[in-house]
C-alpha cells in the first residue's frame, strides 16, 4: 500500500453445492482492479483493488462467508 491508501477487510458470500471426497480441494480466487488516469499538467491517476482467495475442502452445500481485502485511496483524489 502507498501513503494515503486505506486497506479494509471485506466479506463476500459463496453459495456452493457439490459433492466431493474429503481430500479434494476447490480453490476460488478473484481480483478486481480499477484505475483512472487523466492529464492536468501531467499524468495523474488513482486506483483500487479487491482480492479474495479461499480453499474449500470436501463436499460443500450452503453459504460460506469468505474474507478478502479491499485497498482504496492509492494515487490522486
């Protein structure tokens, strides 16, 4: 993280329903990134990103809260 940015713990819900052996592992990960750029006497920008990764073991049937991170405030605002 850069100076002026803020990090947050976020929670997303996964709704899963599948059968699997106890030793099987399903890994779900995703990342969103956004960036704005503009020219005012030189290039300026700001950005954010969100990242979530979790491993599910065995069969799953239900709603699972998973924690990730969200970083905002990087760049010029």
